[in-house]
C-alpha cells in the first residue's frame, strides 16, 4: 500500500512538472512525456494491471489538466502501461528498471503511446506524413533521453560507478 502512495505522490509531482517545466523545455514545440516514464516504471515493477491502471489515471489527469482532449491520453497511456507490463517478470525487475533496458522499454512504449495519441491526426485530411512521423519519433526519443535521469538516480548499479 505504501508503494502505491509513493507512486501517487510521484505522479502528482510529475503532473506539476508537466504543467510548469515541460513547456519551457520543449524543443521545437515537441514536449517530452514525463508521465509515461512513471507509467512504464510502475508496469515494470508491478505488472500489466498496475501499469494499465497507472496509465489510465495518469492519462485522465493529463487529459483534463493539460490537453483538454478527454480520453485520448487515457487511452494511449493505458495501452502503453499494458504493453510495458509484458516486460514484467518478478525475477527481472531490477534488470528491467535499473539497467539500460529501461530506456529501451520506454522508447518502445513511447512510440506506441504517440502512435495512439496522434492516431486521429494521422487520418485527418491535412495529414503531413513527414511532420507527424517527426513528432512521433522526436517525442519518443526526447522522452527516452529523459528516462535516463531516473535510471541514473535510482539505479544501484550506476551509483556504484
């Protein structure tokens, strides 16, 4: 129970960062998805159900406080949390969360998240394939690069270096 309270506090802190800091660090109007990093982390620590629930709650908060598009972030983060849960294994929790596998999983889930999130724009009439592809990949890469921060601060293996 205490673990979930920590996740809730981390989620609220990340939400405030998302509201206050992310617009300032966006590159070419492409922001990183800090909440997705937390969703992937929760899924890798606790499995698909926890990842899906965390994704839904995180996406719902972002939908109503940041994007103002009800449902799209909740859907994309729920599916991303579910997909990240496929990498969950009780015996490999440390390997998945404290090694360079973590950013790799974040990258994979971020591409899935962005594809679902931008799905309506992909099929819009004004669809520019290059522009949407650039946004999907750039946002995924930016999120992955920022996922190195918790990896280096939390990981026991990197602290030993």
